[in-house]
C-alpha cells in the first residue's frame, strides 16, 4: 500500500522547548490513519508541522516524495492537503454559504461536492444564511468538515473533531468520517478511542514527542495492555 505522506524522525523546538523529538509515521492512500497519544504528547504540533505553520529542526516531511519543509501553509494546501484544526478555522462573520464558497475549487464537480456536503450535514442547509459564529459547537464541526469535502483535498488533516461534542453529535461525526474516507485519505487526531477505533484503519501513538507504536487499528483494539500503557485507557471505560 503506497503512502501519500511520510514523516521521518521529525524534531520541533518551540520557545526553547523540544516538543517533538523523533516523530515518524506513514499515511497510506485511501485509508484513515489515527494519530493517538495523551494530552501534550505532540499530536497537534505534528499536524501543524506538516502544514507549515511550525518549522521543524530536523527530520523530513514528504508528500508524494516531495519535501514539504520550507513551504508556506498555502503552498502545502495547493499540493492537495486540507487542514481542519481543533478550533475549526472558520470565518465567524461570514455565512455558512460564504464559508463554503471561500474554499471551493470551481470545477465541473463543484456542485456535486457541495450537494454531497449538504446532504451529509443537513443542518447546514437550514443554517445556510446564518453567520458561522452563531452556530452550535456541533454545527461548527459539521461546517469545518463540509469545507474540507467541498475543497476536495487528496489528504485531510483533521484535529480533534469530537472534542466538546455530545454523544449524539459524536455519532453523527462517526457517520460523516465514514463517508469522507470513501472520497479521500485522512490523518486524524482523536482522543475518543471509541470513535478512533471505529473509523481508523491504521494508528500511530506519540508519547512525549516520540512515535512509540504504529500498526493496524485491529491490533490496537485487541491489545488492552497497549491502550492502558500508551493511552491511559481502561477496558471498563472504553469498551470497543
């Protein structure tokens, strides 16, 4: 299975602190790879490094064999990588319609992509003329995912989409991610292990800024000891 994205021995220093000290991962095409780890392990820094928001001190990030270091975020995006950060990155004063139009690539498939997004997230059709800043937390996450779907990147980087959502909205999110995976490749940061195990094909665990474990999601689900050691989970709290 070919990898669209490869990160090799990535080191990142921020404010005099070593945040990443050897992160390596591969993101196979047409699959969902989940980046796991405790809070503060370096997952978001890894995503931001891939997008060019954070400079790396050592290591390599390669997209289809091309080195990404040194590129600005908009240049990374133009290569076909979309990013939905934890905070959503929406234009709060613009309407749902305008937020979607801002990322649209006008093409023969644009209308079908837009219709697919609105079918997947019917609340957005209802809120079409509302400002993004007035949406609920769940609706903002829907809009963030819809923006990615309309933009149609070859790779979606999605950071903590379930954070702060109700159990019902997490179910909606799980269904949406299952649909998105049919159209693209996804690198997902997710603390909700139940959700991660449902949608993920592969995983990498970061611990204290280093990759310590990688494999198939089936392997991780079967190994409760790994879940406890690297993620701090318990079988009673996170049955899958």
